[in-house]
């Protein structure tokens, strides 16, 4: 749970024609394909980079050389080198994107004064930026972590350990300074410098002035103890969280989204940013369903617990056995499995593959199960496995029109509680 994964690129381009900047954005829904697009070569190359290595987009070409962009389960925004934008939005399945992202990462944000509907690049970037600044606020309140780092330097007095080999190589016969090695406690760690770099980039990308100001203040606060530095993709991938710095985990994941895959120059004053920022809604929705089922189970019975990606027993003995991990496994007060649920971020109803997958989970433990889809124009479907275990397809109200983020979450969790109570009572 609580991981947003894959796919970010950042570019810097210094010259953009007014005609390209003024052109309307390219609007696509997830799992969609654009009409043939007449794009300049630099835009085509940038989109091909985003599409490489299983990226969030796919680019093909017509006989006339025009580009067609296909989308998958990723949503987000790309700022093309020409200045034109490409927006990828959910298929009418989310009414409160910021709230859904906050819920998936278990963080509350009051940065955005008034939440708007998901209508384009500005909203997506602001939703992501609000989530980032809320997590950064938590870190700054708790305190920036410092680690010991080995320093090699020339000092006027011996400090730490004298580096004899380097000292003998000093140019003067009677040196007045010394080559030394010592450990010092510093905030200039790779993790802190990656967070600062991501903060500086997001400050330039968000649209809301209040949000940009908040990020700018946070960047200034970071720079009081952290020196700006170039952080390579290899260094970003190598960052690990431990028990001592576990509170960094979510913010580091968001920072990786901004910095990894391909890191170009820092955004400079006057430059137009070319960038891609996409999130995999499959991953987000799995975290949402896990949280909703956990809260719903607690409403039904405070002694029940929920494991995300919980392991089940195998149906097969031998080399054909495969691990089975539903997105949510409901346990009673004796740690016995009483229900399973699997999140499916898709529209159009359940498929045979979805049903077979959940059925295998149910049979492994002899319990009822839920296939949990986002809101759409569909009717719940119910079947019975082995004559006694209810298998039900349900649709969480992710596109609900409600008065507040609290009401939105309350509705999701209430629906999860109702469905759990029903399938357990009926089995």
C-alpha cells in the first residue's frame, strides 16, 4: 500500500514559438487514442522518450507521418518542447482527484483552498503539488534527518584522523595545514537533496499562486540546512528507508516520481519546462480500496483487521503453485480469513479474468469475495461459489458529487462496510 510508481521525465527548453504555446492542449482520457496529430519533430521525440521502456504512453505514426498517442491506465500531463500540453484524465470515474490521492497515501492537505474538478493539466499538477507540499510539511514539522558523512579535507589543525599518505604528498616541507578525515553530522544527504530538487521543480510547474508560494517557502526552509545538488537517477534508485527514517518514505516516493527516469537541467528562470508527470491509477486505486476495506471492516467489527496484499494458502501443491495476494484480506479477531477483496481500476464491468482470479482467492480460504471497481454506469452482479460463498462485483462512488472531502471518504468507507457486512452475512 501507499506507493505511487513509475514514469516521470523533466526537460528544459529555452525557445518556444507563440503559435505552439497558444494551441489548445491535447485532451485524452485513459485507455484512449488520439486523432492523428501534426507535431514538430522535437515533440515527437519527447513523446517517444516517455513511451520507452513501458512508459505511460504509446506513440505510433500514420502513413503521412502524423503521430497518434495511445494511453493506458496512467493519468497525468506532459509539457511538450513546443509548449503544447498533453492531458490524460480518468474516464469520468473521479470527482475529487486530490482527495483520492491523499486517501491513497494517507495524508491530509489543506494547501489548496478550493478543490476543483479534474479538468486538465493545471488541476492534475496542483493536486500532485498539494499532496507533495502536505507531505513535506509533515517532514519539516518532525525535523530534517541528518546522517554522518565521511569528509576528506585540508584543515589548519588535526581533526579526526590524519591521512598520512595525503599528508606526505603536501607540497611544502613543513606543512601548516593537514590532510584529515573525519565524520560529520550533516543534512546534505541524498534523500534531502532529492526532496529539495523535486520541490524546486514543482514550484515552477504548479499553477496556483498560493501553492507555488507554499512550495517556495518550503524550498527556502530546506536550503537553510540542505545544499542544492544534482541528484542522478542511480542515486535516486539507491535511496532506502529504514526504521529510523521511515517517515521519509512517502515523500521520497513522490520525489522519485518527479526526478527519476530522466533528469535534465534544473528549471531556470525564463525557461519553459518540458516534462512528463504520470501516475498509475491501478496502484492508486489498490491503495484506496485497501484503506476503504480496512475502515469498513472496523465499522462492522472493531476486532477485525485487514492486510493489504495479504498472502493466502495455495490451491496447488507442487511447482505450479503461485502466490496469491488479494488487495485486501479481512481477518477476524482470531486472525482467520473471513473475506477477500480485489481492486480493478477499469470501466465496462468485470471480465472473466477478474472473476477467475477472485474465485481462486476465495477457494483458497473458503470465504466470500468482492471485485471492487470505480464508479460507472453498471449494476452490481452477484454469484455463488461452491454453493455458499458470495462473489460480488461492486462499484465504489469515486465520482460522487458531495459537499466536502470528508463526505467523499465517508461515502467510500461506508459503502465498503455495507458490502462486507452483506457478503459475510450471506455466506
